[in-house]
């Protein structure tokens, strides 16, 4: 399944050609330009007797009236507690930027039924960054640079994020537009997991090719980032031996290192050279920045991330935000707990450890800028989350009846939205709904993050969202591997537009991904395209819809899935799933695959359209009784109705219609051109006389007309 492409540049060339019109990637982690700003109809201004006014020009000694506004969110929050009765209180914010210098905690002691919102037609920003504007000119690494004195008296003063306008600037990176390859993973020094030694051996050292190493200054501030499997590792350095190539880190890897795994160094002073790059020198207490066109020491204002978390909610109720922009937060390496106890003091590298091991999947342990725990009725409407360095919003631990509606997420470091809960049956995290949102460019720092991640929850709806340009899965539902009891149930993933996922970087992903038994979960009306996995030697698994381990009782219907680097549909293993009335088209390695044969019916495939262009319909050997199919249309734009299944289209690896029919497949099938309006240009509108109608296929609208556009 894997394809060998030697270098990242070739990989991105492949992605650009195959998955046009995806935005071109400049370098490895160059941040794209932001899309247009969101403009909402804010409604009219009505100030009620109990309302509170906040202004950047206010004073916290004021009363909070329009003529006497307070200055801060914290003061408004305290004033709200003094309001009697149960009537709604609105806290109005006048236009301006409000710096959140420390986390604001909402608890059961806070007043319920409070709306924090922007004044109509005024732009209100809550930011976690402060301006840096006092520059002088210098030279670094032979390149013109600006420098500013920055007081770093403690770790709290050190920052990892710098913003210019609405862009995150890149920390100095080495190499610039390529990747290095691990020479020797030193696996024998790692600690093997009880789960799976192949995937989970946790190490604190590896060997580089010696010619790739530098004598790093301030080595404790340099990080090595390894991209492999479905995980990216952020590993602060402990030491580098340029003579032997040995690299030691202060954080154990989440997954097994391999020869030729990709890695880069970040925050490297010696590599600072490109316009827009920066480096914070802890020892010198100086910030260096390579100016871009038009920058002068007088007109350059950058914003340094200071705050990592804006809000927490713990047992809070009925608090809402509307029309607020949450921007520019900071981050630190995740001090994980998942593998925190695997190294004991007998290990030779034990004293190097400064951070606990981290969960390898879905940026699971990345903190949230807004963290909601055991709370009810916490809602966000018409808000913008931009340049958030961690996960943007997380609901967990028995939270319920919460909504995010018509919000935009742009340039998110981790997951855009994470719906979590305790592993208890029945689930206590419930009725969390994400609707009509635009989620773009997520996982920018923690590449294995997900657009919307839902683990242990019930009765949730994820609908009418546009999700795109992440390095990993778009929507993930469930968090239980296998057939044991699963809290997750009745999740509606409907009418979402999901595209440009993976971008050729990690492996084992889907536009939509599921895990575990989930009766009443429905994936319906989604449009998924341009899903591309790592195309390097180890890469595999760019799937459109991916039902992973134990996925059962799920209905997959009325979805359009096309242009995926692997198959458009993949089920690893599961039982009694229903896959009906979908269009699966132009998978790079075929249209459909069930990986594991079990003694029960894995799924039922009915009334679908499967089309390819000289690719297999069903991938791999497909022995008898792997799954049931009935009344599907199959067509190959090179071979017509003479379709094949099997490992590949090689003569010795493919199975003919005769063989597959003898094995019990292609029941009541139609092998005719479905008469799409323009399949080559991905217009899948069916002609009124389409042969697909003979299978019982019911045409559905797929033009994303109901999906919110920003």
C-alpha cells in the first residue's frame, strides 16, 4: 500500500498535481494566508437594566453602564453576580482588544444565564498576546535582522508564538524546505509497550546522519519534531553529539522510531535566515526577527504569545459568548501522562526526562484554550478562533447541552473542537452540537490533531460544517478499540464538507473516522475529497470514510467521497454496518476495502455507485463472506464494465467478474456508465436516465448548498 517517494518536495508535488485545487504548500510548515474575515449580522443594541457595558477605555471602578463602562471581563463577570433575579444578563463589549493575561475561571458560583457578546457591528478581540514594537537593526547569520530586548526572568516569560497581523510567524527551522531522515532509531534503548512493540517502543535517543547536525546554541531551547505513523513528536533536546550523530531528548517518543523517519529541528538560532522567521534567545534575552518586505524598525509591531488558556468552566451553567474573536494564544510542549511511568530511575537516560510521555493519537493530551468540564449550556455563536496554539475548545467530564454554532476556526494548533468524557456507560457527556462552523487549517502545530474529535459522548450532532486543510482526520467519532462496551452512541455526522485532509504528511487517517460499537451513529450527506496520506516509504491510509477497529452498528448513507490517495471507503473490522446509497469515486488504490475477515457479517453494501479509472473496485483478495453486497453499480472509466477487484490492477493480482461472482459478490450488480454530467471534472450530477437508478440508488443533493460558506 505504501509508495516510495524520497523527499518531501516530491511528495508535495504529487499532492499539488493530484489534489488540485488545494493551496500550494511553501516549505514544510509555512502558514497560509488567512481567508476573508467573518462578518456576522450582530442585530440591534438593546441595553436592559441588568446589562453591563465593557470598554477598553473603561475603568473597573465604574458602574458598568453605557456611560460608565468597566474595563475588563473579570470585573464584568463579578458584577454579573450582583444582579438579582433569573432574567438574562448581557455583558456588552465595545470595539477593541482585551488582553487575557491569566485564565478566567467560570464555576457554579458565577451567575447563570449570562451572554457575553460584542456590541453590534464592532470588532471585539480577546487575545493572549502582547505587542513587541521596540526594534533596532542588527545582523544574524549574515542576514539583516531586527532585534528587541525581552525580559525572560522565568519560564513564564518565555514564549513559542509570535504573530504578525493575523499570521503566525515561523520559528527558525532546520532544514528549511526539506526533512532529515533518522539514521538509527536506537530502538534497543527504548521501553517497549505491552500493547504493540512494533508501534509503541518509547525512546529518548536516536542517531542522525552526522552531516545534518549543527553545534546548536542554547540547545535546551531547540526541539526536534518527528513525523511518522499517525503521530508527530515534539521532543525538546537534551544533547547532540556532532561526532557520533547521537541525539538525546527530554521527552520520550509516543511511537517507535524507524530508520528514515522524517524529522526537523525547530527554534534553531543558526538557521535563522528567511523573511518572517524569528528566534527568541533565552540566554541573551533578545528576540530576533528577519524582516519582510516593507518592514522597518519603526512600523513593525509583532505580538508575542503570553497566555495559553483563556477560560475554564467547571460546574458552570448557561453562559454564552457571541461575536467574540479569540486570537493569538501561546503553547508549551505537552507534559503527557499516558506513558509517564514507563521509565524508572534504573534507565540510563532517566535523568534526562523533563516531560511525561504523550498519547500518540489525535493530539489527545494537548490542552485547550477554552476547557469546559462538567458544565451545562455553554454556548458559542458567531465567534472566531484564530491562531489558537493548543486545541481551541474542549467539552469534557459530564458536560451537556452545549453548542458551537456559526463559528470560524482558523490556524488552530491542535484540535478545533474536542468533545470528550469519562469512559462510563451510559455516557455522561451528551448533547454537544457543532453546527454551521468553518474549520480550516487545524493541527498546525500538533499535526495529528483533528477538526472535530469526539471520544466518549452520546446524542451529539456534527452537521453542516466545512472542514479543510488539516494534516490529519477531519471528523473522528469514538474512542474504543474493539467490541467491548462503548459510551459513544447516536452521533449524527451530517452534511459536512470535508476536503484537503492529510496533505501527504501522516498515515492512517480518514475524512471521517470511527472507532468501536456505536449503534444509531449515522454518517450522512457528507462530501469528502482530497484525502492524502504520507507517500513516503512507510506511508499508508488516506481514506475518505474509515471505520476502524470494532466500528459497528453505524449507518453510512448519501455521502459523496472521491479523490482519496488510498480507498474512498475502508472498514478495518467491525460488524453489521450499513453502507448504502453513496457515491465512491476515484480512489487512488481502489474504491472499497474491508481489511479483516471475521466470522460475522462485517457490513452490507447496497445501492451504491462505485467508479474508478483503472483501479480495483474491492481492494485485496476478498474471499467468500467477508461482507454482503447487493444492487450496486460499478464502472471503470478505462475498462468500462469489465471491472476488477483484488490487490492491484496487475494481471496476477486482480480478480475478474467471474471469480468475484463465484465468491458471492456483485449480487444484482449493474456494470454500466452511471452518466455523471462531467466525471472528469468531478461533477457527479446524474442524468435522469442513469443506469444507477436500476439499482435502487436515490439521487441526493451534493453541491454543499446547505453548508455555511465564509
